[in-house]
C-alpha cells in the first residue's frame, strides 16, 4: 500500500515580464526559473531595505521615548505635583 503525494497547485510567476504558469519544486518558490528570480531581485531588495528602515525608525522612536530630557522630567513632576495639590485642596 503506497500513499500518493498530492501534486502542488500550479502558480504564476511573480516576474511581471513572464507571468508563466509553473508547478513549484520547492516550498515558497515564487518564480519559474533562476532567470526570472534575478529579474525581480532588485524589487525584492528594495522592499527588504524599506521594511528594515521602517523597523529601524520604529526602534529609534522607542529608544528616544525612553530617553527623556530634563525639561520632560520637570514637566511631568510639575503635573504630578499640581494633581496632588488639587486633590489635597479638594478634600
């Protein structure tokens, strides 16, 4: 008794110039041939650089938020003090 493997569904090539239908040999294969892979390499690199830059900017933003200036600390302290005084005077 042998179990037959299900054939993968045909996909279309991600290269806009090609768009041929092909059966992928590997998991995650997006292009029909190495030639098409090289043709869309720059587009994929641009997307990767853009997403890395976005992650970097988000990381910098988080780190900047953690580093508060003296004025920020003074402003927060004054706000907390004012809230305390209002609560004290109200009671």
